[in-house]
């Protein structure tokens, strides 16, 4: 791990030397400059983690230098130092963006304490930026198909409002991704995003999860617990698979929506919250209402802004973009070199029906990133369940194209089964070895 770098800017050589010695002993790497002009030159090539800047410099003074630094590297904390301190100067330096203000003679303990705090703050800011970038990459609605472009526009408009959103779509289409993106683009982005999977929590525990419970309210309630509504206060509560919620719990959720208040399980105190609800389901809730398994009043309350996430089979033109996105992000996640997928393999992926939608595609790409020894992925590396293998041949317009595609896949599979032994494969296929060679060449089958 590299050492933090500190730049010391002071026209007094003694100050530069003493500060350098103190901070080097604490494990920092040191850069020095005897003028504001030199500090600006250094900043064009280096990115220190902290700057000590004398306010009384010959030439360009400290305040002007601070302004230049903040214009170039606004994220770098700057500690001003002065032998003639005044409240006015300290206020001006702080208003210009200084992290702190120290007076000469410098206190050793104060220098070390402020340095440590400033660098810790800088480290936290970097980690926070990296975390946000990772989250942005993780929660991304990939695709440029007409359906996805329209969905993005709808999400942008919905995000800016405070209205409830109900997301419809098959399992694996990206309903949670859509919910998180709307939260990130909403005025509530700085507040919590809390998720509850209504299908994954036993019915006897769902109310405790949503509303919390008081100590001793039921067997196993050894301490007070805040529920998801409370945790999401000021932010967004995502109720995933809401079609699986019991009627009893539906009634209580409806009341919270209407009153924005609730009581913990076993409690008698009303708790007020400000929560935006985004719900999602893979069920036809209108049909569930007709069957009396979902409350009609709750459906109308949730269905203020309905959004539909299309299944992957209805936007196959997005598959190349999704594959590229998952190849890059998963290779980075697992520390693997970038993978390249050949057109024949990509064509095969586009011909598949993807009943598990984007989640299934991601799982396939994840397996390829981990298990493919080569950096090149071709059709031989793919594994699609047998019951779906033939579904892609119906995309071809002519019988000859479909037959050629099938023959290529069939020969490739038989070669794999026989460890790429051409003589043995020809014998099993009951064809001449020379004929098999010609077909391998004609179909451009790559034999290891």
C-alpha cells in the first residue's frame, strides 16, 4: 500500500525542513515548494493527499495559491499556516476552502493530529466515491432497444416524483435494478433504500420485519427491533414480490400508506415515517384481485405509476450489450483478464429463449468468466439446457441455413464428446474422415 503524500509550501527553508522531518518520521512521503508558483507546477504532475500552505508567501500569496489549488484539485485538503494569524485571515482561508488554520510556532502534536484527520477524511471521501461508482455500475439498466429506451424515460419521470410505483415483470428481468435507479435519481437519493422480499420471509415474521417489534412481544424477541418502514424513513422502501404478501399484512401496509404511521409488534406507540414505496411483482395483480388473494384497495394505492420491465426474449437486440457489460464487470469483480466473445457464440446466445431473463444471462456469463481457461469465448464454451437447444433454429429464414446451423452444432458437440478425435468422431457419425474434415473447414469449427 502506497504512503500518503504531503506537499509543504513555505518560503522559509527551516519550516520546510522541520515539517518534512516530523511528517516523514510518521510514514508520509513529502514534496516541498518554496513558492505558490512552484506548488501549482507540482500539482500539474502530482496528486498529494494533503497540503500545508503558508499564507504569507513572496510572489503569489497563500490565499491566491489556495484559490489556484482549489481550482485544480478541489478534493485535496489544505491546511493554512501563518506566523501572523488573525481571525479575518482564518475566516477568509476557510471561505476559500481551507481544511484548517494553524499558527506558528507550530505545535508538533497539533500538526500530527490535523494531518491524520485530514488524510482520514480524504481517504473516506475516495472510498465513498469508489463505492458510489461501483453501485452505479452494479445497478445499470443495460440496453438500447426501443422498449428499454421508453422504460428509461418513464423511470426518469417517475423518479422525480414522490408517487408510489408498481413494477411488473417476470422473475429476473431487473425489477430491483429499476427500483434502485429510481431511488438514486430521486430527491431521496441521500436517504436509505431498504428492500424487503415479501416471498422470502415467513408469513409469521413479515410484520416484525416491516414494522419492528418490542422486546418480549413474542417468543425469541429478546430485544427491541426497528422495522423496515422505520429504517427507510426519509428514503425508499422497496417491497419486492408483493403479490406473495398475506391479506392480513396487506391490510396493515395499506394503513401505513394512508396514515404514514404504525405501531411495532407488541407496542402501543404510534411511529410516524416519511417513506416512498416502490413495489414489484411477477404476478398479474388484477387476476389476484379477482381471486380475492390481493386487496383491491391496496392495488389501487400502489399502482399510481405502473412500469413494465420487458422479458429478455422481447429485446434480444440488447443481448450483445448485456453480454459485453457482464463480461467487463464480472471479470473486474473476479480479478480475471477481459474476455472476448466470438460472433458465433453471441449469435447462439441471441437465439436462446432465456426463460430466466437477464438474471439467467448474467449467471451464464459469470460461469464463462470463471470457468473458461481462454480469454476467447466461443460456442463450445457455452452450455444451454438441452430442452432449449433447438429453439434457435427457427430464427433462420431458409431450410438450408437452419440445416447448416444444426449440422455445425451437431458436429461440434460430437467432437467435444470424443475429445476432438476426428477419426473416432467420423466413425461414430458414420461419415468418411475426409468428409468430416471438409465440413469442419467449411463451418469454420475451431479444433483445439
